[in-house]
């Protein structure tokens, strides 16, 4: 009996991003860098990641242009890590992920509350840059090579 042909996964920037940052220690390292923690030993301590895992994740982020390494000591050579502009953009992702976790995993008792410059607790939301409406509610009409075919919903 002939084997069915494998179906190619849908082209998707979410899947592409998860290939890079979709692992716990990667996002926790980005969280620490977003908080201004730049030294490897402190990132290890604050994330709970093993040194070898964190090294691999930081190297992957560096190769992808999300972080950069800067030497701060010559002998022995010591480096600190900084977010690039691409890495800084992940801060928005972390804020919305934190908001989801606060609502669904820690309702009424969020572990961390960020103060916004307006003086209120930060409530991160995603809105359309053109009209200001919530991205979750508005009409969505996907297009592009990864968009579902018309009438493809099951």
C-alpha cells in the first residue's frame, strides 16, 4: 500500500520565531537582559538554567542577532550580554506573555507588577498600530504564503 505523502507545515512567522526563542531558558535569558542583568553568572542565578544550557541559548541568540557579547575584562576574558534592537522588541512579547500568566496562572497574585511611567500598573495589550483597536477583536483577513486557504476551517 502506498504511503501518504507528508504534508508540509504551514509557513508561519510564529513557528519561525519559536524555533529561535521558544524554549524556557531562552526567554528567561531575554527576560534577565531586559531587566538589565548582563553578566553570565547573574543570568544563571536568576533563571536557574544550567551553565551549559544557558551558554548554548546565548550563542544561538547571538548568532541570530538578538544579543551581542561585549568584553568587559581582558584577563581573564569576561563578557557581558546586551540585547540588540531585535532583542529589545522581544520585551513586548514577554510583557504580553507575563500578562497572560498573571491572568490565567496567577490570578489576583501576580509575582511581579510593573509600574508604567504614567504612575499606574502596566497593563500590556496588543493594538492595531493604525486604528488603536485591540488586535484580538477586529476583523482579521489573513493573506500571504502561510494564510489558510479560503474555507479551510474544520
